[in-house]
C-alpha cells in the first residue's frame, strides 16, 4: 500500500509571491512618508496619495471628523490633511495599511484572537516612538514605522503555511527553543526572512530591510542599523510586557539583554515609558485595546 507523502512547506519565494498578490499591501507607506517629510509637497499631493487607497481616504475623513479633532465638518481629504497634520496622517496611514493584512485565516493559524496582530503592532510602534523621544538617538517616526511593519512576515507565513504550525509548536515544545528556531527547523526559514523580502519588494528604505534581516541577531548587524534595532528590540520587549495582542509566539523569542543594556535601555527607563505607551494606545484603539477586531 502506498503511503501518502508528507506535505512539503512552500518555499520562501512562494510565500512572498502569494503575499505580494494580496490587494492590501502597505506599499504606499514609503511614498507617503517621503511626501509628508518634504517641504515641497502640497496638501493636494498628499491627498492624491491617500486617495489611491479608498479605505485610507475614508479613515482619514473619519478621524478628521471625530470628537478628538472635530471643529466643524470637513468633506474632502485635502481639508482633512490640513486639520490632522503630517504626524497624525502618517500614524493613521501606517496603522490602516498594516492592520488590513490581518485576516481570520492568518489569526487562526497563529492562535490569535481577531485584532491581536494590530494591537501588538500598534503597541510596539508606540513603544518605539516613546523610547526614541526619550533617548533622542533615533527619529521617533522611524521607530514607529519599524514597530508596525517588523512582524508582517508572520502574517505572510500564516497565510501560506498554516497547516505546518502544529509541527512548529511540536518542535518548539520538544526542543525548548525560540519560535524563530522552530519555524526555521520546520519550514526552512522564519518570519523575519519573509518580512525582509516583502519590505524589499515594497521599496522600503534599506534600513528597514536591515532591521528585518538582523532582527534576531543584532550583534551581526551593520553599524548604521544598530540604533533602529536597539529601539525596536526594546519596544518589542515593552509591548510584550504590556500585554495587548500578545500570544504564544511573542513570549517565545530571544531577549538580547546585553544588547539592550549597551544602548541604555534599563528597567527604569522601560517602566517609565509603559504608562505613556498605554495612554497613547488607548487613545487610538479605545475599547479595542484588549479585545475585538480592530476597525480603522
């Protein structure tokens, strides 16, 4: 009797090709970031970019007319851009473009509740922003963006490799290793590899690709990537300690304590940042901070 062959995981190239076909990629984010930072960009140019994505345009209008910003109704994206300002526009766009990657299929594969990826990504982003403001050693917007996109590879893998996650868990339990090591053992690659490839494909700056490539091994990273890696590592540690959106894979990652100490991320500094991060996250997510699907 012929025994059916065991299923073979897709290659990393196949995983990323499938992810890149999804219609809701955050590829607009680098272009919007450049436009918002340029002194030569008009509100009309920023409106044109935002309007390329209908759900982003709708979210921009909703936020501009929310209780937080309302000073009379605005009816156009251009008027909303004037009301919100570049910093708030960027925060909104980043969260909208990233959160749409979360779907029931991916959350089931990783045993996440609906909205967990978006919650944890936002808390990581805000943690990076707050820490960068505290240390003054990194652009806070850079840290914020890195926090949002650093784990997109998890969703890409879950989208294509969901049937292999029981084997990943079994290997992790048997070997008592990190989640990344278990993914690599079963699949031949781990989620940071996918993040790196996707950021390259979406034309994110090289620094972001280095962040993904060296995320699990910061001491091998090029010098120019170290500030971002240090702040991101501290931000992920802080966001995990806070709890919103945290699940099994978040706790099963290596913490490079010596690396954090080298960059001055002491327990006292992280504890001081936590209430600020929680307050900002609550302002953005409201009653969705701890449970429920995140709708932007």
